[in-house]
């Protein structure tokens, strides 16, 4: 068996150092992930955008699922996908993807997102009111804000929200197959119950709109609804949380940038793009595979190979962004790929931006003296190559 380069365990702690090496070597490298799966990792900006929008690089897990076992060097590829939860649009190609996305667009309109603004402001205020002294900013603020918003959007009762957080965490970090299967089964069972409820007694909530969304006579099936809800809930749980955490962590290590935002809060909205670029919450975009040989930046990836695009690496490519390792809240960072690119570009981007902006503005105006409680080196990163996020973020809020 060929001895491929394997990502070291420290990769989750410091992916940027390795990305610098990978980008310098070439746009795409064949390697094994920490847990043994062989993939082609795309690290340069231009090739990342090309790969994310090339229809020959598929996202259809129903056809390509076997590749995970095929390319595994141990049992790493056996972490198989739950059919019900995974038949969503992020795992579909055109034309299926188009049909699913059009239907969800009918329910997830920009009007509905904008209508959430006062509620996001209210939740932010309540959370800030409850904070004092030294807190874990993730637990006290960054987690509850987007989770409350997405759960309210889906009309999920408060008493069930902790279960959701447990299930999604299990599904997105390295876990045993049994744990993943159990969390998947529990979540799909729960969501199926919700779909049935919304069919019988629709409200004016987003989930009811999704259940009843119709486009040219087409509707989402039971399984598609469960899967779509799963996708949105997971995305809504695990991303904005870490954008807030990563951004605040970055600011606390860059006092001049922090001072600038406090002095000119009107810069906060524009700075969102720079925080997404500098340390976005998604490192590797979800798995793709080649349906035929594909040439990317002079490298030919054969057919039936798994492809991973590093959004973090692409966003720090000096060929696209000058001085990419510097945080500059005044930078024109639009064009970053933190929300992906192509047909799977993040559906929740407007909501994520809205939440982030309100959260950061609220936090800095209420606690202008916020500082790290402890040294940055003591903080650990989550054991995931998908999610880029801290395990905890202890801060002193000030007098
Ligand atoms: C897709 C990032 C928040 C819903 C994606 C993708 C990325 C991403 C990179 C594409 C993945 C790929 O192509 O492999 C982010 C980031 C967020 C965020 C950085 C926050 C800062 C959200 C929220 C929601 C959401 C709050 C839901 C309300 C989705 C959905 C897709 C998606 C449904 C799949 C779109 C499709 O397949 O057409 N997101 N996301 N995201 N995101 Fe987000």
C-alpha cells in the first residue's frame, strides 16, 4: 500500500501552519486524514472555488457513499451515513439539488430572516443581562444565541433543546459508530414527530411553511423534510456559535483591532466578512468525489476519489488576500469562501451575518473591558476537521 502523508493529530490545533506548507507545495495534495481516510485536499483559493463549483465533483452521497470504505486504511470509513438524515440538498447534485433548494427558499425567505432581527436583538440582550464576572463566552453567549434562534424558527420546545445540542455534537465530532447511529436515530424520530404535528396543525412558523412549501406541484416528502430540518438545525447549531467564538478570540489577541471596533462600532457590520475570512467556523467543506478524472491547477485527480476543500486554507491564500494572516477589520474581505461557493453556497448566510453583527455589537458595547481569562495557549480546539471552533473561551467581562 502506498504510504501517503497523514495529517498529524496537531492539525486540529493549528491547521494554518500546515495549510501554509500545503499551499506552497501545490494547489491539491493526496493525503490521509488523521483517522486514515485517503482524500485529495484542495488548499489554494482559485482551485477551491473551481472545485466547489465543478459539476464533475459530486456531492451525491447516495451514489458515492461506498468510497468512504474504499479509501479507508482502517475502520475510519465505516462511519456510514444515516439515510434518512442525509438525503438533504447538501448531499445532492443538480437537478435534485435545484428542486430541494427552490422548495426551502419558499419558506426561508429574506423577509422571514429580516423579521427575526428584533427577536435576535432581544435574545442577545437577555443573554448579556445574565452575564457577569468571569464566564465561558461560548456557554454563556455564543451557543445559546444561534441555538435559541434556530430552535424558535423550528418551533422546538425549550425542554427539548439540550437533546438537540447533544445529538448534533455527537454527529459532528469523532465518535463511535454506535454513538453516531443512536444520535441519528433519536434525532430523525423526533423530527418525524414534528413533521406529522405540523402537517396536522400548521402554525405560522418556518417549519410549518417548509412542510407546506410547494413549487410547480412538487412538495418535500416525509424523508426529505426530516433531512432538510436536520441539515438546517445542525448548520444553525454549529456554525454561528464558532464564528462568534473565533471572532472574539481573535479580537482579544489583537487589541488595536478591538479598540478600533469599540471606537467605531459602525465598522462592525463590514468586519463580519473579515472574521469569516480570518477564522471561519468551517475548515473543510463537506465531502465531494470525482465522477470522472478532473484536472485542478495542473493536478489530475482520477475518477472515484474523495475531494476535500479547505475553506480556511483558501481564505488565507496570499494570491487572493494580501497579508492573509493579519486580522484587519477594515479589509475588503468579500469574496472569501467561508460560506462555500457554487450551488451549495450557504443558505443561512444572511441569518448568520445578522446574528453575528448583533452579537458582536451587543457584546462590545455592554462589556468594553472584556479580556481573556488565562493565556491563549491554554485554550483547546474542538476535535473536528469540519468545524473550526474552541472548546471553551473563558473571559473576564470587566467591572
Ligand atoms: C451550506 C458555512 C450558518 C444552512 C454551507 C456551506 C458552508 C456553510 C461552507 C457549504 C458546504 C459545502 O459546500 O460543502 C456556514 C457558516 C455559517 C453558516 C460559516 C455561520 C457563520 C448557517 C445557518 C444555516 C445554514 C445559520 C441555517 C439556518 C446551510 C444550508 C447549507 C449550507 C442549508 C446547504 C446549502 C445547499 O446545499 O444548497 N454553509 N453556514 N448555514 N448552510 Fe451554512
